[in-house]
C-alpha cells in the first residue's frame, strides 16, 4: 500500500522474495525487542541508512517527502536521546497512532497494523500489556 514499487515489480515472484528477504534483514538490524517490553525500539537514523541501501536494488519510487521526513525524525530522535537516553520514539507516537487508526476509516494495512500492535499473537485477543505501553 505504500506504493514504493511499481505493482508489476511486486507481481514478479523472484523480486518479491528478494524484497521480503531484504526487509527481514533490515528489520532484524533495526528493531530491538527489550525483555519485557511490549513495543520494539527503533533508531530512525539507522532506518534512513537501511532504506538508502535497499532502495536502489529494488528501484523504489520514494516520494521526496519520505526521506525528508525520515531524516527529520532521526534528527529529532537524536536531540531527544541527547536529553534522555531512554527516549523511545515508538513509545511516544504509539498512543497517537492507535487513536488515529481507531478514529478513522483505516485501510486494510492499517487494520493489520493495529491488530499487530494491540493483540496477543498467541491468543488473538487484546493485550492489556501492549495497550498500556
């Protein structure tokens, strides 16, 4: 749904498999799940680097604002972490993101994201621990 690749590219099984593998490798580098935490930690400065590394290989069609917004988030995150080393941008935006998803007509992708963020994968039920994070 992000429309980063032409739909015809995603229909190619080899390209899709290679992209999924590249994204999985990037996620394993970018996402850190501290013990007992409901939400992962992510460093946006590292995200910008990973996107820049993956984009040319798959001919991403990134809108100009995409990297500008990612750089801005990385800068703001760096400033916040300088003041508070435990700052988590994911924790900070989580309540806003959930409220936004619940308040409007969410796309199927947003609904799946909400399910991932708010439910326990083992039971499929709402997770109080995740909702409190």
